[in-house]
C-alpha cells in the first residue's frame, strides 16, 4: 500500500468504509496517523476494527477541531451531509483518498499521474490508457473510480504511470492533485442532485485543470459547449493543450472492442495521452488492437443463432446510451430503470436502428410513451428477464439485443454491475 510520513502523528476522521475507505484507514494507520473511522454498516465497521491503530467510533459525536482532515467516501453528498458542514465550521478540510494520494506523491519514486474525467467514457479511456502502457512494457497502476483503491496499491518503481479515473465527486474532494496529464472527455447533465445546477457540475470538472501546473498537458474533448469553454480558458497552454473534435473519421476495424463513434473519441484521447508519455506508434497500435471491453460497457456476452447479446449496463443516462445505439445496425433495445431526466432526445438520432424497444423499471411507462410511434415496436416488458426473453424470441440472424438502459439501476438492482449480471444470467437461461 501507499504510506507516507506526511500523515504521521496527524489526526484523521474517515467516514465511509467500503473499498476505498478501508484502504484509506489502512494506509493512514500504517503511516502513523491517528485514525477514527465510521460507517453505518456494522460489517464495514467490523472490518475496520481489525486494523491496528484504528478506533471505530461514531464521528458525529466527536470534536473535529484540530483534525488534519475529514476523509469521506465519494458517495457522501457534500451539499447535504451534516458532518461536512461541521467540518467546514471547524476549519477541517473535507477530502478524499485521491487528495491523500496527492499529498503522498513527494515520497514516491519519480512518476507521472494521468487523471481522466468526463460524464461518459472515462472508464473505457482509463482502462485503454492503462492497457496501452502495459502493452508497451511501462510500469503502471489503474485506480480512482476504477480498479483497486489507489492507496491500497503498491508504489510503482521509478518511471511508473498512475492512471486515475476521476468522477466529479472525487475531484470535489481533491485540492492538490497536479496531474502531468489531465483529460476531460465531455460534460453532459448528470448527478445534478449533488450540485447547484449544471454550471456547478461543469465547474467541478474544470477544477481538475485548475489544480495543474500551467506547463502540464491537458487533453479536452470539445464536442459540447461546457467542455469547449474549459478548453478556451486554457488556450494559453499552447502546445500543452490538445483538443479532440467530434466526428473525426477513423478506421476502427482493427479495434474489435472499440466500435462506435464514442469509442473513436475515447481512442483519440488515449492516443493523445500515450503520445504525451512517449509511447511509440507501434505500441499504441498494438494496444488499441488488443484492448478488451470493460465489463458492462458494450460488452458482447453471447452470440446465439446469429444474434449478438451486448451488455451496456453502465450506460446510465441517454447521452451514454446514444453511442451504443449508433454502433449497431438492427437493435432490440432494452431500456429503462431509475431515470435521470424526462426525455431520450440524445438517443433520437439513432432510433432508425431500433427494430423494437423493451421498456423496464420505473422509467418504463414514460419511455414506452416517448418511443411509441418513433420506433417500429415498443413493448412494456416491465422487468429485465422478460425483456431478454421477448427480445431473443423476436431477434433474427444479424440482430443485436442491447441492454443500454439510459437510466440508473437503483429501482430494481443494487447497482449497474448487478443489473449487468442479471442480464447475463437471463441470456444464459434462454432455451
């Protein structure tokens, strides 16, 4: 794990003890910090209690004054949680594990950090950059919003590259992460329950670049107004600013896991990062060709009687579903869940590719109404298993059965991974 003398003798309160929280308390304790930890889940508290030097106690009853930080999970809403306000009144920084990593960097062997954010595509781009580096033989770790918690990983040797997927929540909890390369893919409305409007959400993404030294590299997709404005604000960086325009035609035929217009943009961003890191053209080409899709992100899970079943459960808003629709020809589309908006306008340019739609979950009735008359057939399937069975029965050779819900999963599933697993199970249960 990553430990640092920076934390020695200091007091920290850690709220949230899932994977990143538990890695945080272990790293702080190993560094000689005084740690009080808490989680509403008794099982999580029990795991933390087994870490030497960690006191498990309800932080709400503590005096936070003098603490070096209140370290919270990205899932803690900064705009409503009472402990966050108490920490601010006490002058205690509210931070996350990425900020602790940033503070520990000075003691790590010489390295580079790539930070990747965006409403959509950041997981794929992060994994793709990591894969290209691995293929090229460069020491690299992948963390942040993907993979293992960064503080729980072993430090890289000299010349290593830490590739971090960063959600807006994680950026909000970070004050001093100076990425050698920072990437913004796009900004579309999302998570607005946590922000004071879309402008505040966009400002969270922009903060990644505000933390950078001006001579460090920025890679920005300019396909939306908010991202383009951030790129304009960084124009003084000159050659250290790379803009990725939408609609660039590329030969993706040699990249089986990177199909569709959105993956063209993800690939362009990854190529820009790899070139900035000095990776050769040959290694970049080999990495693109051998990349394997992330689970639940346009992942082909089966081909039965010529029908391809694709799990895109991670598409939790219409903007991330649209490129998936654009990647295929004849589609049986499973759509719905806990909606984040009142329309499917972002998907409309690709409705001509939809043979039939099968609506599920809380958004099912609204989506059924929105799609009726705009695609050839719409069925109110209600649940995922029914949708899979009916779509499979209707599909013919060459068709695609696509789970790309354009919604969150929390109405019927634990998370998007649980939804994707249920989709796979339903496909495997087909006669």
